[in-house]
C-alpha cells in the first residue's frame, strides 16, 4: 500500500506542500497531483460508478403498430403519455405514465426479417459473418469494458425464457459469456453442494489441478470455457451476494406491482442484480411472434409487459439508479404495420429508458402508413453506437484479436443518435 502521512493512506496538506517543493507539480501538471491536492484541501472526489444495462428482449418481434407506433388504421387505439406528443397503446397505461423517462426510436431500419440472423444483428450490431468473425453480443461488450471480473457475481446474466438464449461472447472468449437463469423461482438453490463446502472445496481443488494440467497439454476454447464456468460456480457458492437472485425476499406489494408472471419477476430480478453489482442483465420474454390472432395476443402480451416495464423504470428511479442504468426494450424486428402480423424490418421501434439520456420523446417518423422511415433513420450500427455511448463505452475504439488483428467494436460509419445526449 502506497500512501502519505495519514493512517488511511490519504494525503495531508503538508504532504502536498512537500510534493510541490520537491518539484512534482511542475509544468507537466500531472493529473494525479491535482487529485491529491483536492483531497488534501478537503474536497470530496467520489469515484464514478460505471453504468449498467438491462435489456428486455421480446422474442419474436413485437408489432410496433400495435404497441409504440400506433397508426390511424391500427386495431389498437392510442393514448396520451407523460411525454408531450407521444402516444402509445391503450394497453400500456402504466408505461404511458413514465414516458418522460423513456425514448422511442421509431426510425429503426435494419433490412433483416429472419429471426436467427436478425437476432444476431440486433445483439451485436453486425450481420452474421461480417468481417469474418463471430461478434460479441452487447452484454459481453459491457462485461468486457465495464465489468469487474473479481466481483462475486457474474458481470453478465441472462434471465427468462429458455426458448432463445441469445448469442455469446464471440471473439472475446468464454470469460465474457452470460450466466443463464431460466427461472426466477427459488433463487440459486442448485448451487448448494451435496455435502459441506469444505468437502466441495477439496474436490474442486483436485479437479482444478487436473484440469489445469489438461489445459496445458490441450489448449482449446472448450477447455477454457469449462474451467471458467467451474470457477464462477465455485465463487458463487461461497458468496452471500447470491441472495440477490432470490426475489421472494422482496415485499409482496412490489412483486405484485411488477406482475407475478415470468416477465415481471424477471425484471424485478434484473433490478436486484444491477443493485448487487451485475453490469448487464438480459431479460428474455417469449410469445411475440404473433402471426395469428395478432391483436388479441398483442393485447395480452402488452398487459403483461406494461406493469413489468413501468415498475422497473419507477423502481430504479426511486432507488436513485435510473440515471446510471440504461433500460433497453426490443425484439429482432417489428411487424407489418398493415396488420401487425408478418415480420417487418424496414421501419420499426426500439425503446430506451433512463441512462442519463434526454428522454421523453419519440425520435424518427414512419408517416401515416408506418411502412417506411420518413425521418431520422437508424441503422443497427447507429443503435449499437448509441447504446455504447450512453454507457460510457467508446464505440470507435477497436478490439485487438489474439492474432493482433484490429476489429471494429461498432460497424464503420455508425453514429450515435446525438439528440439523446
């Protein structure tokens, strides 16, 4: 430990003067000296907390013309919201009341209406196969750039429907892969060892020694992933912070407010995990591939989504975490605005909330028909650049592959939506 003068390793005013006399404050104006001097003069310099992110992924692609971009011909009627001139579905009245903290990006234009490739595109910002690599998903990017690998809990957790587990860390490697939780019931009860922790540690130590020897002789991604997974599980087994995974400790009234369904409890779990130091949580909710009985299914899904999303935004705000938590809601594309049924990627909507953005607006215009973006188009790269910028990640900073090859973090030419900053 390196410190000056005080018992807690801080710096006193006298120490600052001694440093000055010794020539440490010359023309270079070293930034660290000013930080020490500020501390000596009694100024408070609290470290800035990295931003966190919650992604609510609506599997299948929600119909924007029946949810967040209602048109005159839509079968679902619009209602006014807390944001001037922004109207959304009548089945999202709670969300309407928090719209001052929300932005609708209505100008999404992504040109991919296939579930598999569009999910990859909107998770990574790249088309599958682009640049000849497997790209990391947004959660892995956040875990790499903002996560604390020494933290007891995973930096990236994926929660909810097992129908679609998302994509992985790509070229970043298994260290930044998500930890999956397919159910919110019972916390992490399956982490309890069959015997005592001491017995588990003895077996785990032997296994680790054998695995390390194997990995030295047979270096592979599979072996590396296996070791990392076992290490994370062992760390979790010893940590009291795993209580964050148990939503049953929350007040019944709050659990009711989120909604007792899978989506509501997953959003509540996401808030608990963010508060406990997890950097990125993806919540997965299935059912949005509404080809048949579209209006009725969308109404039912909206009524489940509405309290979960609105309560999450409100809960984060009341706890002082909304400004440093970006909430994203989207699917892989939208649906045909004529009837809300078929896949549609030429003009659709994504949702952002919190994150310190200039919210309370809709950006982009799809005109009367909803069939084309008539103002402020946003590409997948633009969207990814916007999210990275909101989280304090430099979208223009390149990765360096293991072979030294530079790789784009966000596609070339992409720009964040500047109106939000």
